[in-house]
C-alpha cells in the first residue's frame, strides 16, 4: 500500500465535489476546440479531463461512454479498472505507482463503447486518478449498465458484474 493520503485534504485542496457514483471529482479541462462525430450534426469539445478520487469503499458502477477514456494514476492506493471486451473476455488495468508496484501501470485506455467499472482493493483505500476523454465527456452519452442484461451478455463475468452494479442498485 502506498503512503497514506488524507481524503479530506485532497477534497479540499483540489475542490472536489461528490460524484453521482460515489467518490469525488472535478473537471479540470474542457477544450474550446470543437469536433463533429461522423454521422452527427452535434459538435462537442475535442477533449476533457477530470480529477477522480475513489475512497470510502465506493466503486464506479458498470457504464460506458462513446469516447475513448485515458485513466491516469496520481497518488494513493492501486485502483482496478475492469473492461468488458467485445469477445466476452475482461481486461483488468491496475492503476497505481508503477515504480513501486510491478503489477501496476500509470495509464490505461478504455476504448469507446466498452462497458467498464472501477474499484480499489478495500474500503480503506484512497486513490487519486484522472480521466481524459476525447472527444470530450458529455453526460448525455453516459450510460449505466443494466446488471441483468450485462450478466446475460457476459456470463463468465457475472459475479463481478453483480458486485460492481449501480450504487444503491
């Protein structure tokens, strides 16, 4: 486990706000450049970035967005990012201090349209990470998974899908 970091100090220092799925976040960047998705008349920011604090045993429930998302590790304990692949397999990215932990990486990519969830090892863990999305994140494209449907589509991952279902769901 990494050096203890104080969640309350991080919340105050980085002006983090409660995230709908638990934990805390703050958008730190939104590009003023706009892009157009192929087949859509809508334009959106070319890129966006957030700080994201996982703590208090909260997890990020299965969800997907329609953009690539790059996760960055900044401080604290490792965080597992679980990605359900199109072939039914699962990729686990273990974000953490890659200099101290051989099983960790500093960055990981979740490809657009993939279902994914994130969780620390235990309730006492605190992980400060960042997410960069391109084209930029829009809540209108944020989709929470239906656990029953996802379990049917990925039966070999059912136990983890149920465990990391929607907060309060």
